[in-house]
C-alpha cells in the first residue's frame, strides 16, 4: 500500500459541490492528466505549488481551503 503524504485535500468534495465535476474535467482545466488528479485526491502525490494554486482557482477557493498540511506529530493520532 502506498504511503499517505502529510498533505490532505478537499478536492473530491469540491468537485462534487461543483456540479459533480469529473476528475477529467478538472485535469483539463489545470493542464494535467486525470491520473494526476486521482493521485492528488488519494494523497499519494503532492502537487507543485503552481498546480495547487490552479486547482484552488478552479473552485474559487484559497489554497488552505483546498489543501491541508498534517504535521508528522499528528499523523498517528
């Protein structure tokens, strides 16, 4: 099983709230593959800062509303 990264996100919920936007549609809007969006949603891949801002912009949200950092000390709780 792949190790989860310390960055979590709300992309799946935001896509659902945006008229059930597909991973493919989001990928096209930000210029990546659907597989990249899938990996980011599953916390298996951390996006570049530029990509993170692009994703937040698609949903009209601040970066911190889309991505959250979980310090190592809190990951085992």
